[in-house]
C-alpha cells in the first residue's frame, strides 16, 4: 500500500528554479522607480510570501507607503509578464519524478503564493503533459500561505485522509502551511532557503534531490 494518496507541491524553489526571472523583474521595477536594486542572492529570502512581501523586503520604505507598494506591484506584473520564462526551468530530475509519481497512482497538486494566473502559466509551460488535480496560486479565493485554508481544501480533493497527503516545499512558509493543515511536511534542500530554516519550521523529512523525493513519496 502506498504511503500517500497525494502530494501538494510549492512551485518556485521546489519544482522550478525561477529566481533569476523574478529578480530581474523586481530589479527592473526598482530601476524604473529610481530605487536601489538588490543582489540575486538576496531574492532567496525576499520571495516566498507573495509579491507584496517581496517588495516590502526589497524596498523597506514600501511598508509605510501603500501607494508606492501598489506602484511597485503594478510595474512588476508588467515586467514579469514579458520575462517570466527566460531563465526559469524545472530543477534536475523533477519532471521525471512527477511522471513516475503519477504512474504510481499518486495524485498531484501545486499550491503557490505566486499570483494565480502566473502559477497556472508556469505549470502549463514547464509541465504541459502532467495531469495535476489542482493548480492554485494566490487570489481572492484563499488567504495566502502560511494560512492553511488552501492546503486543506486541496488535500480534501486528493484524499479523504489528510495524513495521507504530503506537502513539499522549500521555505518555512511551506512547512508552517503543511503543519497547520495537518499534512506531512517534506522540505527540499535545493530551493531558495537554508535547510536549517525549513527544519526548524517543522519539516518531517528533508530531501536533497528529485530521486530522494521520489523514494519518499512513492512507497
């Protein structure tokens, strides 16, 4: 008997390496506003909690200036729209791992804090032949992670028992989401954050590559 009925995956930093395209769009936004840009490395901690939080971290003055924050978000959407897939690609072995998971009978889903339409575009672009049960990005439909509402709903579509659903991600936000939703929390070490962060946030297992993750998911 398989250990899990389904698995929910974070997108950026888990399934796809999108950091450079996100950073380029954010830095172009900052340049257009005459603000200092950020290093690529710094975006590893800026991303993960939505576009609004990305700019509050990259440009702290937006925390007390909602008009500037809204301006940043609007410009960013336009910049990302034209450059979202220039450098982005799936992490090594991820596509094969997902294919084998599906062949084994595992139900798959994606849950991201990236805006919903971009989340769907990324999945369609990089995993066009994979049948995900649900692909959910941030919208008015659900609160943003780490609120567990969206994860709980997706898990209910994958299994009658949330204990038989794994949640896979690369940040403390992902692990907090998994734990709050009552799901099995799996961290990945190849993403945007340090292993210590995801372990301290409650990861029950940390995988170092796609083959390791496949063994964890396919019992």
